[in-house]
C-alpha cells in the first residue's frame, strides 16, 4: 500500500470517529428531557425555581406515562422562608397544606383556595387568602398507579405585590336580621302601600290651676273675714266763737 492510500484510510477513520462523537452531543439534551418526562413529574405552573410567582398560584403539573392513570395523587405545600438557594440547601420548611383525593377529580392541578369536589384539604392554608410576599415555598406531588409510584419537589419564590386585597379578599359578613320594631300601644297598623308620615310633635298638655282648698263647716275651718276697706278720714274745722258771745 502506498503512502497515499494509507493517508486516505486514516482520514476516513478520523472522519467516522468525529461524526460518531458529534452525534451524541447534539441529541443528548433532547434525550435527557424525553427521558425525564417519561420518568418524573414536571412542574408547569409555577415553574421550578420561579422567582416572581403569584402569591395566589394555581398549581399545574404533568404526570409521566407510567402513572398517567393514578390510583392516588397527593399535593403538599411547605413554607421554606427567605434564603438564597433553597434547592441547594434542601430545607424542610413548615407544612402549609396537604391535599388528598386528587386522583379522581384533579390529578394534574390544584387551586388551594378553590379545591375541587372530593379533595380533602388540611393545614394553615385554610386560614389565609394568599401566600407571604418574597418568600420561598416548596411543593411536592406524589402519584401512585398500581405498584409504581413517583414524586417530585419544586420551588418558587413569591412576588411582593398582593394577589388580592387583604380587605376585599375576606369573605363578606352576613347581615344579621334585626328584630321588628313593635308599634306603640294604640297606634294604627300600617297597611301595604300606605305611606307612613312622621307623627306630629306632641304638645304639652294644659296644666290645671291648683285646686282651692275646701273650707266650710264640713272641715271645721272658718274662713277669715275679708278685710274692711279703709274710709277716708274727715278733718274737723275749728268753729270760731264770736268775741261778744264769750263775755
């Protein structure tokens, strides 16, 4: 074999080796994603490690084909707190909600504030209207079909803005019926369609003069005699006696 044929053979071998090495690297990510979808539960909403999730999220996930018709699906929510990397630190957190019975009605989604019929929801989430702001949460979905089971953990961080107002989000208070007012004694009952006028202000009744005490022989009291009127006094004029008569 001459040198030209030898170099041609080496080039063909090198080219074949390069193609075989490039092919797995180009298809590896797609293969890994497909394999993950076949084996694991995928988070759809909120996305895993989302940093600006709604404080009142509606959870959505996708089950792998091996548990596509589950006999049991449970959902658990944990409050992790405020930290840098919860997925790396793997904190346990405080359990906020546990939902069971999702396999029959809602095996791939859950709204904690409007759970579907047949779902049994327990935990402190029942006393809240939304999650805390800027806080990490972990949620877990577990699915079992026959003898096959799988579960997955996902993380998200809530935003600062409120999902609903703390005032308007509360359930409305029920108006309590007040007891009916009883009409005053002697008042005319109001007929249907009759316009009720405001009563005129009551006028003060005339106060009778004080009674004069009864006097007379029956009571043994003699009324005092009325005072006599004073007559004008006459002044007497002195009579002059003639000087001749006084001798």
